C-alpha cells in the first residue's frame, strides 16, 4: 500500500512540475526585426536579424521584401533562454547578411510568422546607403549612434511637493562591450530626492537597431514654485571595438584567430567617451488657495487613512493609545499628524504623538505608510466616543483638496478611584501650637518640617567625593581616548600626508643625531649630507611633497603661504642652499662652523614645528 502511495505522489509531483514549467515559459509570441546599423556605405554589409520571442519551435519567418540589397548568406539560427526573477524567457533568432547594391533610402518590409494559428508581423525598418568614403582606411565607428544618454521626467508641469519621476537612460548598441562606467548624477537644487528601486536593465529597439539600456530612476519633490532646472547628467565609459587585422604570413594566419585575439586582447581599440544629457526645465505650480481646508498641512499625493484604539474600556484619566496610519503615494516623510476634532477641550487630555515611517514600494513611485501613535486621556465619565479624526491632502491628479474623516470610535469611561482631599493645616487651636507641632493627617503623607534650624548636614554627598568622580569618569575617558587613538592609527595608515606630517619631527631628530655623530668624527661631507637631508626630508614631509622638490626657492614660497614669517623662511632657504654647497664642495668649514650649522638647523626645525 505504501508503495502505491509513493508512486501516486511521484506522479502528482511530475504533473505539478510540468504545470509550473508551462506557466513559467508562458510568454507572448512576437516577431521583432533589427539591423546592426541603419546608415551604411556600398562597401559595408548589413546584418538583419528576425527574432521570435516566446518560443523556439516555430518555423522560420518569411523573408521580407528589400529593394537595393542582395542576400549574401543566411539564415544563421540562434536560440536563447534567460531567467530573470524566476521568469524564463525563450527566443529564436534568424540572422541574414545583406550587401547594398545602390545608394539611397530603402525600406526593409515587414516579415511574418505563424505559430499555433497566431500570425505575428514585424515592423518595417528604414535604411540609408551613402557614398563610400574616399579614405582607404577603415572608417571609425559612429560613436554617437552606438552610445548615447537621455534624461527625462514623467511630466513637464507639477505642483509644489508633487512627486516627479526623473529617469536617466544609458543606451549602447546590443552586444557592444562597455567598460569603466562612471556616472555623475544631475544636480537637483530645490528638490527633495528619494531613490526609486534598483538599476533597470532591458532592451529597446530604435530605428530598427537593438540597444541595451541601463536606467536609473529617482523621485523628486519640488519644494518651491516657479521654473526649476535639473542640471545635465554626465557619463564616462570606454567602448571596446575589435579591429580587423591583415594576415601577412602563414604564422599570422595560424594565430590570427578570434580565440587568440579574445584571449590576449589583441586587435581591440578602446574609445574613451563622455556623454552629457540636456538640462530639464520643470514648471512648478503653487497649490491653489480655493478650497484649501483649515487643517491642511502640505500633504500632496494620493493617500488613505486607518485608525484604531487598543482598548475601549477605561477609567477617567487612563490613557488610550490612538493609532492613526496614513498611507499612499507621495512624500511620506513630510506628512503631518492628522487633526483630532474635540467638542470640548476639557473632554480629553492630549499628548504629543510619536510617528514611524515605512517606505513600502520604490518600483514605480514612492509609496509608504506613516503611523502616528497618540495618547489621549478621557476626563469625564459621560464620554462615549473618541474624537473625530481628519486628514486633508491635495491630490495633483484631480487638482483638488480632499479630506478623509474617520468617525469616532466607541469607548466606555468609568469613574476612577476617589481621591481623598489633603488637609495641610489643623483646624482649631492657637497659632503658636500650629507653628511648633505637626500632626500626621494621612499615613501616606509625611509631616512638614517647620523648625528648619534643627536640620543639620549629615556629611558630604557621595557624588562630590573626588574618588567617586574619578571612578565614574574613568570608563568614559578610556572610551574617548580609545576612539581618538584608533582614529589616529587608522588615519596614519590611510592618509599619507597626515602620516608624513606627524612623523616628520621624529625622523628629523634621527637625521640630526647622525649629523651630530658626523660632527664628532669630523667628517664634513657626511655631516652636511645628514644635515641637508634632515632639513629637506622634514620640509617634504610637512608639505607632502617629494624631497627633490624641497629646494630653497620652492620651500620659501610654501612657507610664506602657510603664514611663516619672512625671516624664518629666508633662513630656511639660506640653510638649504648653504648645506648643499658645503655638501658637494671641498670647503667643509671649521668644526666650530659645523657646530653652529647644527644648532641653527635644530632651532629652525623647532620653530617650524610650532608654526606648521
């Protein structure tokens, strides 16, 4: 019995899998005609591709009627299967190579294919054949048609705070290798921005040419009215074109193969290019004054509202959490709290609301939800309902203001515990007795001290103890010190200029120590070499330049730009020149002059360390 159950379950699984596959492969059947170019010369060849999308078992489509061209060979049949987000797409392509026979403008007629009783027809394509260029060299490709960019908005006019979709599209002819893409987004002054979804990638046919498209979309919310401009967007990339090479020898013929060209990158030419879109002008209209509700707070879009309470049975003074959720299309971040309409201000005690925002959809437009949690306290037992909730917004689709009203929600308010009155004085008796004595009237209330002179200090407060203060401050000081030490170490590893600046003084001291040792041994050449290197390397590290650039004239200019006095700058320049002269000349000077030079170098480095 178990065996049959397993067999039956296996059959059911097979049926479900085939049903899923059939559903997954379900795709509209269509026929698309594309060409690799729509302007060519008499020496060029035209590649025509007829693609059947949605199936791979259809018969070849009919060959279109074409004047001015002869068929060289074809069709070359290709099949393609792709899976995007779990959806399987299949297609079958038929590629023909044509040779133009005359100049002029021609039309590639429509092609047809029949599949399971359905006839699909492709669109005609306009092609132009021009004169052959006089240059015998191979003409460079028309990069303007191979790669271009566009910047657009979904509307030319909008209201202030209305959502506008900004779209940047990067077109490059299908199959072209593009590398090193660098995109600079347009400046959107006077707009709030929200990113719309991830980068989109799809194919689009223009003029019979198939392009791969990369699209970036952004939601803009204009914050002021008037004529607003979106600056151009820029894109830089490299286009890699495979160049044809001549075959000179049998060895060239052997290795001049596409496999070797692709493997070693031979015959490729990179075309660095930059594409700039046009600027966009958007007319932003102010919101109309006619019909504006009093409770309107600037919400623009299409919204709805839900409201609920957590409890209906409360006592006077007990809190009721009122949840108000506003959701829809628009700038969710800037939505203000809905209005509570009170019949009497003394009916409820209101507290400030807390809000949370959630963006629920970024695919086409910004959609989201903003939830307000507001605490209200009923002050009377005769209250039967919560306040009316109203939320007003402007709908740019209709150009009108709309108000959502949520009816009151029923509640039951009971009387709270009776509070006993507090008696602060004793009735009767003389005034002197009242000043000297205090009577405990209620057990929960302590007597008021009337004889303040009897109070005495019980000792210093614990928080004033220096040892306690030091113990409490130590963890915070340790954390702060660790933060700055870690940041200092990271910056030393990542910022070369910062590292050189911090280590310049320590390295200069080591160089001066070597000069001191050379002075002790009375070796002038080694002494002035160490002294010159100490000064030059110190200044090079401080200015983050090479040691060769730390010459007298350059250093003098750099020091003056940093605000160093002219006298110190001149002394430094003179020392560098003098040290280099002594270093390479036979006149090393006396030992006393060497000692004075060492002291001067130490003094100058000390002064520079204070000012740089």
